[in-house]
């Protein structure tokens, strides 16, 4: 079991299990002598009973972790649904904040940082309004980074429907 610690916006672990899981499945990022996790990675691993979260030197429940995560990202629960769905399909999923996207998605066995992502992914709730302007902006970012755009639409039952978008020059 990986024991991870929440400190401000970072989640990290120095356990040998965290390094083993990183090497095997690319969860987290190696930063010096520890593995740092995004909120969505940590919550996913906690939901699978592979990681426990400590906050202020005390183990916290999954619900408490979600509550803390929501302070940093109101969309964390929707992102977690997409993250889990893609990971269970075998993809490596990493955050993509610097690209203005929700996630970078890599094929199974890829090494982020060495290999290129297949998609920039955005997750949206079916019930939330979105504009063509939002769609065009997302598509432009994906195109400018030489990736395809993957839109994951989460319905009210938390099922995900995917749409892949790419530029076409007729």
C-alpha cells in the first residue's frame, strides 16, 4: 500500500511501492527522491485501494480527499470519471494544464516525456452548456501541439462517450 501525503496542492510519496508502481504503470512523476501525484491520480489510486492519503499527518477518507480536491478543482469528480475510464482501457493519462487541456493521453506502455501523447483530452458533462468558440479553441490547441482532440462527454449515469477530432485539409 502506498502512503501519500497532501501538502498544499501537492501529493507525494517516498514509499518503495510508489516507485514500483511508477515504473510499472506510470502513475505519478519522479521528482528527486519522491513520486508526486496529481489529484486525479491520487484519487484514482485511493479508490482502487492502492494508496492511502494523509493530510496533516492523519489518514483521511476518500470522501474527505474529494472535499479537499474540490477546493483546488471544482471539476475533479468529472475528471476522475474520464481518468478512470481511460486507465481501465489501458491508456496512460497525465494532466495537461500547460496545454490548456484536462489530460494528455498516451498508448499503453508509453513513457510520458519520452513518447508523444495520442490525444489532448477534455472532459465535459452532457448537461453543461458549451459553445462553438470553446470547441474551436480546444481543437486549435490540440492541432498546434500536433495531437488529436479527444472530447469525453460524461452523461448523468457517469458513462463516457468519446469523440475524436482532427484537422482536415481537403
